[in-house]
C-alpha cells in the first residue's frame, strides 16, 4: 500500500481527503499542532520518519486580509514552509503535490479563463506567495505536481472542517434572514470538493506539471447565489435577501481543459452545485 503524507490534514480539504482515502492508501496526516513547517529540521525529521511515497502539501495561510496585514508571517509559512517540505521530499525521493490557487491571477488586466501558460500577475500577498512557492519548488524538485484550484465548496460533515465558500455563505444568508450584498462583477470557478477528491488519485499517473483544476463557470457571484437559492427552495426570498452590487471587476477563472483532456472531469459550476445540494438532501 502506497503511503501519503498530507499537510494541513485538519483543514477543509485535508479532513475530507483523509476520510476518503484512509482505506486505499496509508495516509499520514499532519497539521500545525503536530509539525511546524517553518522548522526545517522538524520537517526533515518527520518526512524521514514517515518515508512517504507522495506528499500532498495543503498547509498555508490562505486568508487574503491576514496575509496582506502580516506579509512576513505569510511568507514564512506559504513560501518557506512549502520549500522545507519540498527539500525533505527530495531527500527521501517522495513525489510532491503543491496546492496552489486561482488567486495568482487576481491582478491580471485581461479576463479569464486563464491557461497554465498565462503569466500570473497577483495583486495580493497570498497570490504572490503562491507564485513564489511554485517557482522555488520547481527549482528543487523534478517530481512535482502543481495544482491551481478554483474556489472549493462543500457542506458541514461530522469530523470535517469547514471554510467560507459560496454554497455555505449563501445558506448562512438564508438562515440569518438578513439582506446581504452580493456582487455581480466577480467571476470565478466554484468547485465541489468531492469532484476533486474522488478523482485525486488519477493525478499520480499524470506527467509532473502544472494543472488548473476545477469547474468552469461563466456566471457572476450574484447569479450563482441566485441559483443556489432556487435549488434550496428559496426562490421567493431572492429579492428580500440578496442585494445586487457592482464593485470592481474580478475575473480569475481557470481554463481546466488541460487536466480534463488527461482523464479528469468537472461539471459546470451550476450543475455541480445542484448535485451537491441533492447529495446532502439540503432544503430550507
């Protein structure tokens, strides 16, 4: 049985990944309470002890505002921490997966969807961290997959962490019953977390490379939220609870054609949202 070490194992993606693959791989999860990834010696000791075949590095500080306000700490964890993991992976001949983000394209003047060959122009510290981490890891590891994710979403589950996401945010608006502003000028992919996890082990047979991962979406954040309300049986509450706003345009959608041509499949965001809501039998 192949052994996987996953960092950020107590996070939104990590908890679900560990639960899904615990009987398929020998999964060893570590998180900030277990291992300080900024401590190069501790990282080397851990990975030498575990001797994984694959390392999936999800640990990061992804909160945009925090990273902008604390750039030194963000860099230490998001860049140096990732580099420490990569160096230790190379020392034990482990293959590595780095989870990156659509947010590296936040500052690009042209509109998405972006291909892997497009040059990112991040306008946030978090995006800049991820671009730097990608570059530095490629310099020390040949056996590396870089996965740039669109925004993952899902619903609460026992034993699994939650993160702010487009579906859960919409449900929170409905449960609170208080009108909330939702922009019609933000365009990004919204990907059901299990559409990634269910296929994740296919990655290990793909060439080492950079891949854009997730669902395609051409609808604005406002239109997607309206779709969620309809699927939840709340169409009559749309005008009461959703206030359409029109702020600065954001378009960091990803073109995921490359990885889909190699055997992965992702539904359009509207279809995957409908599927998720039906799987959980969620109605309000």
